[in-house]
């Protein structure tokens, strides 16, 4: 299988994750212009699962290093497989709430709030499990990320003040839903990381290679999505009148949703391949730099703050600066 044991390559893979995870939400913005959110998310889940299958039978099976996908599944313990599936279930709940927050508040706001909280929680959880790197630099990086979340919320508040009249206080629930998603998602990486081998070339018995881990993680997302989708549509997204059903949605729109899942899945395998060399806390922290990428998409591709007052834009730049400072501190914590 394809793998790496080089710390520099591992950091590059984590940065690739940052780029890809900051870009998948563009597919959501595109799809939800003409179809309900659940249509995008269902296709997004299919995209992740198909990507995991494709990677498992190609990069995860070719070559002489490590174990092939079938060999790895055959020797894995039930505990390791269930941890990967549980990671997918936890991720699905948190990420579904994040996509709802994006649909309500926009990429520029929901991503910093949701992933910022997820990052702060993930840094603590992953460092306590595997203490690698400088705890002080990680703490300062996490504090900078939390500061970025505050600036993001302030930007949203300024934007809402200038919005059309007639909106209700419930319009701010997009932020709260994104926060809830980040709270849940902060734990998913620890679950799947606990099931993975630390040495890709000589993998420990009973544990999973990144490719097998991703496949069972994606399986956890897939098998939980029907229930998660039902609950979200029943209690949160209650008004879908006049919108096309899943079957009425054009094929190209379905492809866009699947493409979003493909982008996220490639980012996930890059993170799993690099995490053990970079350190779980550092690698997860770097991956959440996706927020900066997503904010740039929201600002310049989707013009989410085009009509916002200048004060809101200043808060957004402060948010970006604080987030970048947090990422630099997290990278330095690894050295």
C-alpha cells in the first residue's frame, strides 16, 4: 500500500487535507441553490463511501509495504473495526449539523464557528491521548483559534444588523447549530485514530491501516445517515415545500454532491496517512486550517459579505489573522 514515514511529507499531507476540507463546502453551496440540503448531504455521503472503496482497492492494496485491504480486514480485531465505525457515526452527526449551519449562516461564518470549536476540543482530546509536541504552543494555538471564533461571531452580528428587516431572532440559530456540530465533531478523530496502526510499513496486528480505517469510518457514516437525515429534516429543516425531491434532482447536481464527498474523502486519507508522523494533535489542528480556505471561498467566490458593513469585514480579517496565527503555533508545536 502507499504510505509515508517521513515527517515532512506527513505535514504536507496534512496541509493537503486543509486545502481539500476547506473546499468541499463549495459543492454544498452549488447544490443547495436548486435542491434541498438533504439531497446534497446524501450524495456527499455516497461520495465519501465510494472514495473509500476506490482508495482501498487501489492505493490500499497495491505495493508490498504494509497489508492489503483484505488482509488487513481479516486480521483486524472487532474493537478496532467498531472504533472506526463509531468515528464515522460521530462525524456524521457533527458534520450534518455543520452543513445545516452553513446553509443558514453561510460558509464564512459557520465554518469558523463549527470547525473552530471542533479544533479546540480535538487538540485537547488528541494531546491527552498521545502527548506529542509542545503543550504550551498547542494551548496558545488553540486560544488563537477560539479568538477567531469570537471575531467570526461578531462579523455575523454586524452583518445581521444591516440585513433586511423582518428577520427573527431564530436567524442566529445557524451559529448555534454550527457550534453543536463542532462540539460533537471534536471527538471523531480520536475514535478512528485509536483504531489505526502507528507504523505503516510494519503494521501492528489487530489494528487497521489508514485505508481500512477510512472504509469502515465511511461505513459508519453511510449506515447512520438515514436516521440522522430523518431527525434533521423532522426537527430542524422543517420547511422543504416547493423543493425538488431526491429523484427529481438533475443528475449533474447529484454529481456535484458526490464530488464534494470525493474531495472530503481524499482529504481524510491524506490526514490518516500523515497523522502518526506529524502527531495526532498537530495533524488534526492543521487539518482544521480548512476554515481559512473555506472563508476565502465564501468571501471571494460566493460574495457572502458583499452587502455587509465595513466593520463586519474588519472582523473577518481579524478572524483570518487569528486563525492563521493559531495554525503557525500548532505547526511550531511539532518541531
